[in-house]
C-alpha cells in the first residue's frame, strides 16, 4: 500500500530518511476510497480493527468488513440528507461505530467533527453554532443523550441526531436503521485535496476553543506516524490509548496504522484501570503500544510480572513530555524504550524519536522530514544549541502534509498563528548539539523570575519523580521583589496525604533544588485534590494562575 504513496518506503538511517522521504500526492485523495477500499480489493481478509470492550465482547473486522460497513452507513446518511461539506459531530467514545461513520463521512465528502462524551449542553451548543453542525452521531449513553437533547433547541442548524442505542428516543434515529439502507453509490464528485474533511475544537486552555480545520490530505501526513514512529508492519497489532473524541485517536487508531497495513486494537472501556489494560495487552498479544506518560505512570505501579507482554515490540508516547524516571522504570520492566514525539491538533507528528535513533528520556526527538522546523528566539533568530526558542514551521517553500488549513471562520486567529510563511506553534523548546529537541513549555507558561526564564516542565519533571507526587502543575505567581516566583500545585499520592504541611513542603523544595538548578525550586506550594483541566485532560494553568483553589488545600511560602 505504501508504495502507492511513497517514492521510497524502507530507510536504513535517519540521514536516509531525511534525504529521501517523499510522498506522492494523488489528485482528489480520499482515505476511505484510496486506502480502506483499496485494501478491501487487494487483500479483503487483511485484519483492520480488533475491537474489544470491558464486557468481554470481541469483534475482528477485516478491510472488506470496513469497506462494506462504511458503504452501508454512507448510503444511510445520504437518505438523512448528509452530503459533501456538511458538518457532522461524532460523540462515539471508543465504540466501533466511530470507524464506520468517519469513513462514511469521508466517502460523502462531509466534514467529521470528533468530540468527547464529556461535553456539557453549553459545550454542545457552542460547537453546533460555531461550526454550523448539521448532524450528531452519539454513543448510547444516558448522559450524552440528555445533554444533546437539552442543547437541541438552541442549535438551529442541527437537523439530525443519531444514537447507537437499539431504540432511539423520540426525534432521534437509531444507528440500526443503517442496516436497511439502499446500496451505496459513490457520488460523482466527492472532494478536492484542499476541501475540509476533519474539524477539531482546541482544548481551550486560554479561551474559547478554536476550530482546527484539516483537509483531505491530512491522513497522508500520518504515514510518518504509523510507519516510522509507531514502526508498524503488516503483522502489527497496535494499541493507542485515546478516546475517539481527541485528535490522538486518528493519530493512533486510523490513518497511519491502516496505511501501514496494521491491525488496530481497540479496548472500549468506561473507566481506565491499568491492570485491565495490561490484561488486554497480554491476552490479545498487542505488539505496539502508544499512550500518554500518565498511562505509563499508572501501569508501572502495577505488578507487571503478572502479565505476559512478550509480544510487545515497540512503545511510544506523546501528549505531554515524559519524565525520565518513568522511561527508565518501563525499560527495566519490559526491556523496551519509549519513543517520544511532539505534535499539535494543528499538525501531524512534527518532532519524533524514530527507529534509527537512540531514545533520550525527556527528549521529543528530531524533526519529521515532512516539516521544515526551527527554533526562534524572541528576536526572530535561529537558536543555538541549548538556547530556548519557539518551535516554528516554515511553509514558504512548500506546505507540509498534515498542517491545518485554517482556524475555521477565524481569519485573524489564523493569521496570528500562520503568517508570512511561518507557523508559530506557541511551544518552547531547546535542542542539543545532536539536534534533539527538548520541551520547555507553552510560551504563555514560561516563568520570569529575577531575570531567569524558567520552563514549567523541568520543575514538574523533578517533582514527578518524588514518590509523594501523583500530578503537579508549575506556574508563576506575582512577587514584588522577583517579579514572579515558581508555584507548584500538587496532587499527593494517597499514602502521603496525611503528611501534607510545612515539613513536606520543605522536603519537596529541597528535592527540586537537588535535581534542578536551585533557583527553579517552587517558593510557593499548594496541595490540592485535583488539578483544573480542560475536557481533553490538559491542565488549565491559566485557571491556576487566576486563583484556582481546591476544597482541600494547604499552602506554604
């Protein structure tokens, strides 16, 4: 399959990859037709999706199955008035219907908007009106149904609501109706490459979420994700831990994996439990695993000797920077390095640790050859090794596959981020003499104290290696002498909660001084029950800076 799209598929070194990676871009590319249906025609019995759930259900779908089911759903959606350019929100958790539906929308030239089941009625109303959403396909979940139903009167563009429940509420359609749909006929014209196919709402860490619009070429940008970061092959069974409402799902559960011919493993659970996940990986012999660092942190706390992970070949992580202590413990327990990467909702993987490279704990890796990436200091000069700068992507010579088209209906926001041939990520990093990138933090999160610039991640990384700390966030707070001082907002491990107080504060401060430059230690420490987060799980440092307080707290200075 990859031979259709790449001038060269196999590489023997990072230098070879950088020099010779080239994508052959077809006209009117459509992932559903050109990859899924192509696999179904070429190798109909090739395994595509192994879906399991926490109730013991197991279903293996081939590419022939995926082609047939997506045709069926596409034909049904046509009868409901969904067509090219229409926007359809998918609130489907990890249910198998997500894959049938997103492929169906691709086949119709419609725009899929994956969304989390944690949306409130207010969130749904905002999204429906901001994007002019025409239909919603939702999981059979009483809370989801209730929230959508409550939002409907305030969503004038919303014409159709669909549930995966066998019996639909009044005014809703049941997904089961697709079984009686007429035979699907491919529309005469489906899409041009630059047409929009996918829309994500950003996490809204600093304001109302923006709408990140991707075109039909976006999946081609994920060849690197599946083939050269996840290192997948035709016999791989790959598990990415992500709900389908997040951009990470199409990074790890769809595009790059199927272009590489791998079988995608899905564990559809209601509540995360590290032991359950390990059991699934062992029972089904998962070969490739990707999860955010938080998941790895929970897994290494389990007795992993109980689980046979001998089938596991490759491990990756993204979403936040990984603490070296977690990397080292995972390698001790499994013998496998964790390969990190960096990207945004607006991009595909932009910086990664690839198979030909040494994994350096805490480093994101090196630039993906699809992107021309640099670090710029505040004066706009390219940074020297060790110098902190903003990660930028140059687009003046060519537009990289996977970069977003625009913030929909927000030309000013688009221009602010992407202008004069430069896309500014808003993320800060350093790079070493070997070209490895090291994450510092969001530009808005950097703390300026007594003339020093302090990135939150290094301090967070230090605290996270202390056994008392389950989770933490580093922010700056005003100080009349230093301008700002470092504040640590900390969630304690259960067996440390009765020790919170001045003595533990001093212990943690001393610990940071021992593990980082002493000037970076947190002069303010607050213990909380939970950190404020967006619905996608990202820490809202802006809320902490604005005076967030938990019901349970103890602050010391």
